[in-house]
């Protein structure tokens, strides 16, 4: 991969007059999914309501209500769209709802 010169990394923290040096040096963390400060039980209740409204089927994974495998029949097809859903605790007061594609074996290579 070629080295790009005179380029700024846009995802690094940008310091300003209100930012101290210690917070500017803090490591940036990536969180993909939906982040919430609601209680875990409330988050999952919303997930279950949404899946029910969409006509999805699901089952618990790892004997936990915070880890699911879900599917929904694709429109005009006999195939299913499959996904994994898991709730993670990010810190002492926030949670991350993560989604992952479980159709990896069904995809056509291009």
C-alpha cells in the first residue's frame, strides 16, 4: 500500500483549547452497533418487540437472553436472512448491541 504524504487522519481526536493533553492522548475506541445507556433488560425488550413486528424468528444462543440467533424469510425467495445479535457491556453504564451476518456460507463470490 503506498504511503500517503501530507494527509491528516480524520478519525484521530482533534485537540482544542478545552481539551487537556491527557484526554488528547487517550486511545480512541471503535464501537460498531447501537450504543445505549438503558438497562440491559430494557434494551433486549425493545429488540424482541422490533423482531416480532418484523416477523422474525429467534432463539437464544449460549443460554443467554443477551445473545441471539435470528432469521427472517427473504421476500420472493425460499432463503432466510440470518443474523446474530449480542449485547455487550462497554463500561459501567453503557451497553453495545452488536449485529453480525450469519449468511456467510450462502453468499455468492464475485
